[in-house]
C-alpha cells in the first residue's frame, strides 16, 4: 500500500478523525495506543491494520449501488448504455475519464 492510499483509507476508516479515538480500529480499539503513536512506533502494523480494513470494507462504487438495487442489471449495460450523470443526476467531466466503466467504478458519494 502506498502512502497516498494509506492516508485516503485511514481517513475513510476514521471518517476524517470524526470518530472517538477510543473506538478507532487503528489505535486504541486494536492495541491500546493512539494511531499517531502506532504510526510512530510501529508503522508496519499501522499499514497492516489499514490494509486489512480496506480489504474487509471496500469502497462502494456507483455500480455497486445500482447492482444492489437491481441485481439482475447487466454490468455491460452500465458500461456504455446508461450514463452515470443521468442515473444519479450528478456532473461528470467525461473528458477526464477514460471509459464509462471507470466512471461507474468511482466511489459512491451520497447526494
């Protein structure tokens, strides 16, 4: 896991450090010290915790959201026939996205 991914996943796990440290899986809840102490004393363990959590709790994508409601929808239908912009009424800059599939696999953001 690279540093950028670690920081993004840590922020997702901690909800931007909005959860109480005592309930944080990175530190107190797992090994009894703060995440800052863990990162300083045992960075490998901190990364291991984040990697495992990330594997256990993958980011929900727009495609996941649609398939949860319409499980029989064909993913091919979402990769070129239906536009994310129309389905979720959001703005997407298609010039910065290589394919419809990449667009549908973006992390879902609650509107």
